[in-house]
């Protein structure tokens, strides 16, 4: 009897053990399912955060104020006639050159910032707004030294504008975004292209570059910038414009693409230039010193008993001029201008250009007279 009971007990154990085991397994399975739901919820929340991150927000804040610029230039170097089959016939090839660039809407009544080199010698300028609306623009004014130009679009609608930041408050390593019209892509999508990078360098000075542009205190970035980006904004992650993208460095003249070294004009300088362009249509840089100078040479050095061979000798001073008002005299030797040694009148001009001098500015001259150096302040006076 006992043997039969033991056999029955073992039988019952083996019969119900798999059911109990399966029951225990089902519980974790339910837990896994519940956990999967939690993960899906977290993933969904992550997407919500990602769609509203600072970079996306910054681009959204500025994009509508970025424009594409297309320019028609007349090639004046092409001949009017060509010699063909033994006779002269009119030159039939299209003489218009189309160039591309970018711009930033400065005010809601239609002022647009861009680079001078984008619109220089333009016969016609067209501005395309975000969304595709196109206008012909007129050139209000430009400043060759700083490579900044101002356009005006006539429209009854109020145009979107962006916040201009403070380019004096930048740090190497902070994130930046370049917006613009590289390779004419704006006219395909009717919205600016965005590329991201960091500020790689600050206060980069190039002096006088090709076409007499002076690139001073430039912002260096590794955000990808290509042909057509010129004139577009460089922004920070708060959606503030901190610079105007201007040029890139390339490996050679053959390879024109971006290699990750690009430069932007700081927005504080842009604001100063734009203010004057709105008021006067130009930045007043013409001036008269009222003196004539010639380079030092060995004969002059010996005659004046000067212990150096650098500098420029004043040979004439006009009456009632800025030079006379400053106390300069014939025979004075201008040794330095703003602490830079000069040897000619061109040196004097170059120094003022590199320092972006304007009419009415004061320059500091270090002058040798009668065996001693004197500091003299000279106004760059405009007599117009």
C-alpha cells in the first residue's frame, strides 16, 4: 500500500512540475513585455527632446531671414566683334556672368546684408526669400575695405529678421552654424543650407588682401562653407547672428572646395558699417593730410644728421590743412604711424587702410625733429 502511495506521489510531482515551471516563466515574459512598453515610451520622449534641441531651434530662428543672392555681371573684357571666316562679325556669345551668394535680412522693411565681392560690378541683383519669392534688389552702398554691402528690396510685406549677437563675447570651441546658399542650392529647396562646426580661432588678421579687402579680427570656423555661402550668417546655438561668412581657404586654385577653414566678419563690425551705409550710402574714408612726404635716403639722412635710415621726410605742408593744424613742419621725419614704421606715402595709406580708418579719425605720429622724437596727433580730415 505504501509503495503504491509513493508511486502515486512521484507521478503527481512529475505531472504538475512542468505546469508550475511554465507558470513561473510566464511571469518574466509578462515583465519583459511591460518593460518593452516602458522603453518605447522613453524612446518617444527622447525623440521629442531631440526635435527641440538647441541647434534645431537656432536654425529655425534664423532660417527665414537668410536669402539667396544671384548676380548678373557684364563681362566688359569680351570683344564686341570676332574674326571668323576672314571677316569681322558681331560677338554673339552671352556676355552676362551669373554669380551666386547669400545674404541676411537686416530690417523688416527690406535691407539685406551681404559681401561686397558678391555684388561688385553687378548689372542686376536678385534676392530669393525663404519659400521662393524673388525680388530684384538695388545696391544701397558698399564698403570695399571691410567687404560689406547693403541691398534694398522693395516690398509691402514685413520681412523676417534675426537677433544680432555680440561678437566681442565669443570663445574658441563654442558651437556655431553657417547658413547660406552654397553652390546655388537655395534656388532648389528655397531654404538655406545649414552646416555645423565650432569657433576655431578669433581675432585673425590678414591685412590687405586681394582687391584691397582688409580682413581684420576675423572669426575662424570649421563649419563647412563653400562657394555661394559668402554673405550668409554665422550663428551661435542661441540663434544669434555673430558673423557674416566671407571666404574659405583652399588647398590650391584648382581645388576650390572647403577644407574646413573658413572665416567670418564679426557682426559688431558689420553693424557699424551697415549703420553708415544706411545713413550715407558709403563709409566715408577719403581724407587729406595736407602734407607731402618722400622716402628717406642716405643723402637726406646725412644732411639732416639722422641716426636711422627709416621714415619719410615731409617736403611740403599746405596752409590751413590738417598737417599745419597738427603742428607738422617741412623737414620733420615721420618715423611711425600708429606705432608702425613708415617709409613712404603708400605705407601711410596702407597702415590707415589696415586699421580701417575713416574720415575724422585721429592717427598718432612719431616724428623726429631737431634731434628728438615727438608724438603728434593728426586728424584724417575730409574737406568735402
